[in-house]
C-alpha cells in the first residue's frame, strides 16, 4: 500500500473515532490532521505547518462578515424584532386554511433571512409560535417540524454565514455577492414547497383559518415591521449598488440593528457587553472549526486527495447526472452525522473540482451543498436545528422525527430540482452580472 | 471555593473582557473603514490589517475560553448512551486529546512558528508589525488550554459526584 | 525510514495553470528532471493550493514546502532589498530591466535572501503594471484626481498612487471584481495577462498603458531544502532555473499579445499616454524611499547607472 493511501486511511479512521468519542469536532479535525501529516513530513516542519495553517486559514477580510452577522443576529434577538415579524406574517397569511402554520413558515423565513442563522430563527420563532399553534389544535410535533424545516430557508436567503464559509472554501471562485443573490430563489422555493405541504395537511385535517386582515391592518403591521425588514434591503441593496463590499455590509447590519433596538427600547447600552460576549463565543465555535479545517484541507492538497477522489468519480461513473447524484447522496449521508460548517469546509475542496470539470458553476454548487446540508441539520444523530427546534417546542426528538419525515422528503425533492435546474440558482446572479 | 477554582474564575473573567473589548474594536475599525471612505473621502491602509489580526486573536483566544466553558461543538450521541463509569473515562480521554493537541501543535508548533517569523524579521504589509506577534496568540492560547484541561481532569478525578460529566 | 525512489521537490505557487509564469515553471520542471536523469522530480501545486504568496514563503522557511514563485512585492516584506523593485519607473525599458536583473545587481539581491532562509533562483518577467478604470479615462496624471484605485496592500504602491494624485484603496484581490463592477473603487492596476485572466477587462472601459512599475516574479528555494542537496544537485537546480527564465520571457511576450487582443476585441479602449508625465509626478516616491532606507540608495543608483 502506498504512503498516500495509508495516510488517508489513518486520517479518516482517527477522525471518526475521535468524533464518536465526543472529542470536540475542531480538535478531532486537528488531531487526525496532525497524525496523518506526521506520516509524510518531518516532525517540526509538520507541526509548525499545522500551526501556520490554523492561523492563516482565518486571516481573511471576507471572514469578518461571520462575527458581524452573528452579532447583528444576537442584537435582533434581544431587540423585539421576532414579534414584529410574526404579526406582519400573520396579517398576510393567517386567513388561509391552516393559517398559523403559514405564519410560522413565513416568520421563520423572514427572521432567518434577516439574521442569517437557522438556529436563531428556529429558537426565536418556535418559542413564540408553538403555544399559539397548540391553542388552535396543531400537535406540538407538527409545529416543531414546520418551524425547523422552514428555518433552513434563512441559510439560503441572504445574508447567510454558511455561504460566506463556502465562498472561502471555494478558494474565491465563488464571490460572496454572487452567492447571496443566488440564494434568493432557492430559499423562497424551499419555503413555498414547505407551505404547499402545510396546505395539504391543513385541508386534510381541517385546521382553522384565521381572520382575514384588512388592508389597513396589513399596513399597520408592515409599518411596525418596516425597519426590521429594511435591514435586508440595506444589506443586499448596499452590496448590489456598490456602496460597500459584502464584509462591510455586515458591519452596517450591526450598526443598524443596534440603533433600531436602542430606539425600540428593547435593548440598552449596558446590555452590549453581554451581547458581544455571547456573539464572540458563537463566533469562536465557528471560526476555530475553520482554523483546524483549513489545516486539514491543506493536508488534502498536499497529498493530492481531491484529484484522487475526482478521478475516481469521473472514471467510475459514466455521466454527469450520475456523478451529481452520487455527490448529493454522499453529502446527505455526511450531513446526518456532521455539522454544516465542517462539512462545507471539508467537502467543498474535494467535490468542487469535480463538478466544475463537468461544467457546473461554483456559485450553483454552493447553493446545492448548502441546501443539501440543510437537510442534514434537521436529522439525527447530529442535527443542531432538530435539537433546538424540539427543545423550544418542548417536545421529544423522537416524536418530532415522525412528523418531520414528509418535510424532509419535500426538502430532498427541492434539492433535486435545484441540483438539476441550474437556472433557479443562476438566474438572478446573471441578471445582476455577478 | 478552592484556590484553583478561584484562579480559574479570575482567568475566565479576564478572557471575557478581552473578547468583549477586541470585538468592540473590530466593529469600530470596520465601521471606520466604511465611513472614512465616504465621509472623509479617503481610505486608511491599516484598517484591513488591524481587522484581520484582531479576528485571529479573538478566534484563538475565544477557543481557549470555549475550552474553559466546555462549549466547543461536539457529537454526543454515543456518549449519551454510555454508563457513568465509561462517561468518566471518556471525559478524561477527551481532555487528554485536547491537552496533547494544544501542547504539540499550538504550543510547540506555534512557538516554532513565532520563533521563525521573529528570527527572520518578517513584517506585516501595512502596520509593519512583526508577524511573530500575530502568531504568538497560538502558543499563548495553547498554554491556557493546557491549564484548563488539567483543571477539568482534576475535576473529574476528584469529584465523585457526576456534576462534571 | 527513507522512502525509495526519486527525490521530490514540492513547488507551490498562486497562479492558474494557463498563466505564462506557470509555463515557465513547467520548463523548470522539465529541465531539472532531464538534467538529473529523473532522480530529482518537481511536483507543482498551482492555484494557491498550498497557500497565498506570503504563506508559501513562510512554508519555505518552515521547511514543509521546497520552492515557490512569488512577486518581488510580497518578497519585500521578508527580504527588504526587494523593495527596490517596486520603485516606479526604476527601469528604462525591458532590456535595461533584464540586464540589471540577470547581471551582478540582480544576482546579489537573489543571494541576499539566504540570510532569511529564502534563496532566490531566478527572475521571471511579470511585465509592467498599468491603470485600468471603469468610468473615467486616465490620459494624464491629472485624470487620476479623485479616483479610487485599488492597489496591493503595500506601502510603496499606496504612496505611488497617492503621489500621482489618485486615492489608493487597498482591497483584497478576491473582492476586486465586484468592487469595480459595483463602483466601490473606480479602477485598479495590473499587467495585461492578469488584467485579462482576472476578467477585469469585462468591467473596465479604459486601459492606460503608463507602465508605472515593473516588479518581476522570483523563483525561490528554501535554504532548508537547498542545504540538503548535493553540490551536483544544486548545479542542476540553478541551471534548470536559468533555462526556464529564458523560456519564460517568450511565454510572457506571447501572453501579453494575446491578452491585449482579448481586451481590444472586447472593446476596452487602450490608451498610450505620455509616460514621462507620470514618471515626473511619481519622483518624490523614490526620494521618500531612499530617505527611509538609506542603505538601499546605492542599489537604486547602481540600477539607474547600469
Ligand atoms: Na439569511
Ligand atoms: Na444530521
């Protein structure tokens, strides 16, 4: 057996063993990378190289958007924005059959869209909506399923931290601006597909519809939510209009959310240190993962693993369709047991060269990999969103899983559409020439 | 409160304030970058480098703080099914893994990186500070992580109740 | 234990495989394998697979990568003498440039790197950098007034654009395409092959060939690796590098011609300005430089008098 093969086996076996034994993901990545690299090069250069990759891996101005969007989201959570969005969503869609379920979907989409975090959306909206839905006869597990799956749309609709991570992992072949614009239609399509399934259940089970809101009421709630919704226009509009770069947009979002929350009076200046600390912790979780993942991805390049896997896929599968499908299936499996950020960081450098060889745009692939892994965060054994969503709904994970299955099927169907119809992702970026 | 517990809490407090201050500086720095371009009509060359280096420090110090709080992302589905005594063994194994990584890569590898870049006098592009200072965060944070690991291991060993697991 | 088979020299760089400088390194690979009868192999990692230019230089010092190719601009943060190459209008023309670089002055600068564990092997032609803009044409230095021009994050480049009257805006290269397109900056500066391979020509109306600086690329080998080679092997490596440098100049010329044609066909207006106006405007940059690095005044003078 060649040294390359041995070191790959060592890498993956040690990685999964450590992962299963609850060693933190970032350390599992770092330790397995160290062991594997030391098989190849001398000790001191090897260790120093890993240390260097950990530091330089996050030495990127584009990555600053992550702490800033996390901070903006945290400020918004404190600032009473969730309630305003729910009331606005209610005035729009509550009068449809199964009205409250739509309110949940739409509010999760809006909150996810603004905050860029699915977990923030699921916890903010779920904690408010589940009780209201139960009063109208919805099982809590169903509310949780609706909430969990619709919160993933916020990862596709900009701003989105995971798309920034992908842009980094793509080695700059996909720009953050293009990815942001590309995420709109797939995110909205996913939201609509979930709503479609909700309509199907609501009509079957005869869930109540709410009162139709008058235009005046819609206007009132819109006005109250207006400044919260404006954040989307400021961030994305500012990037598209060339007022600032994607990274700078994220800091504008912080400033805007802070001013808005201070005016609303839901946040005081003295709350800031606590908000900064919470955000710094969330940032460190993601960024330290990026540190060790960048060391691992350097090891991949050094050992030529991406070329090996891509030539394996290209040689053993005859057509484009089969290869895309195979990649999607691998990612779906990976997603069940791995969290989103490390999965994007580890698998983007491996699969991106394969799909670009087959003519897929790096921006399109970014949307596909993110949507694919959105399914993963809703499934056991490792499903951050599933756990958070079940937790805030106060219902056991096992119960949620049963009602979640059809929603996951819907997500897979949307994933297939988005994988095989590039126009859904690429139409808007092309329109804006990005 | 034991002496080690007292020091542990003090160090955490300092780390918390460090993270808060550096994050606030980061926000102000990038806001300044945007506004100086529009309001003052000129760009300063140091804002980008300052932001990048601050992010490195915030992340790697933040990682040490997460170790203190045991808040790194990990997968516990197998761990949850273990017996109490296996949980105890696994907890010690986890801390030993973290300890070794921090020692070998962050302290030894990191110190060699700092030594190399300082010895060879590499300067950053615009702030003109030695790159070694930026990299110094790695052995520094590695040292903190080692201390936290020892603290956690001694906690698991001495504490016969299971609150630490 | 030692693995049997040929010795492999890992060479990492940041350029795409279509780039004329990459082709130069392929020549190096071919020549070295031939001279050593296959006992010394070169494995090239393009596209920044192993890191950015700055990171690669560190990896050479650390000893995990054997060789790299970087711009002399990046190298100047490691080996101060390379700062000289960034001086605007330092060389009168290409003949002057290469007679300096391939003569004793250039060789002694390559040698200077050994002190920093980075031994220079040869220079590659990276042409001359010129301004391109998306809205307003630059015909004289006065036209630069008020224009935000993206520059590399490097003091000399920043000083140069500011002294000429522009507003130097250091920005990450990866963000540049959208920044030009959306108007965050009004333009940038680079050589023709990079102007085209980055697709910036698609969003630029004007390319002003003022050729303000001619910073070469440098092929380097880490002394940690070099010291392990036998005397015979060192000779092979140096000869292979020298041969590749000659071949590379031809690749560069061809690439400039092709790139200019692509830009013209796209509809970019090519402006040939009075270069002396720009040179005149940027004179104080040299004075400031010599003031700051008096020890390098001699090198600057030697180059000018060459
Ligand atoms: Na979003
Ligand atoms: Na999962």
